[in-house]
């Protein structure tokens, strides 16, 4: 059994995305996090966290990206990388 921090439920270990008893999300919450509505805020939060961490290591990075900008960029590029043209995926985990 493991506890999913997102839905606050105790679930069987086979519903854990990493099959370990740690702070990973259950499969339902992982799928929910990867939908359009939740994906962009997740990306912005993670980027803000990384910038803060880098700044703690005496680097002066400025963070001025918001969810609206990321959505506009995604729409303008039609969900493709602006350099390679490869279609990007709304996905936060690796398979």
C-alpha cells in the first residue's frame, strides 16, 4: 500500500506509477496531471522551482514565464518544437 499525496488516498502498490512506497502519484492522478488543464501550470511550477534552486547556487536567473505565455506559445507553434518541428507531447513522465 502507498499514500498518494494528490488525492490523499491509500492505494495498492500496483497503482503507484513507480511501484515504490514513496511520494509518487497514483496512476489516476498522473493521468489527470498530464491533461491540458493541468500540464502547463505543472511546467511553470517546475521551472520556477528549478530557477529558485539555481539562484541558491549563486546564479542570478530571472523568472518571468507564466501559464498564459506557455499556452500562447504552444498554440502559436501548433504543439511543435520551434527548432526541429517535431510534435511535442503533453506529458510529464517518461515511459
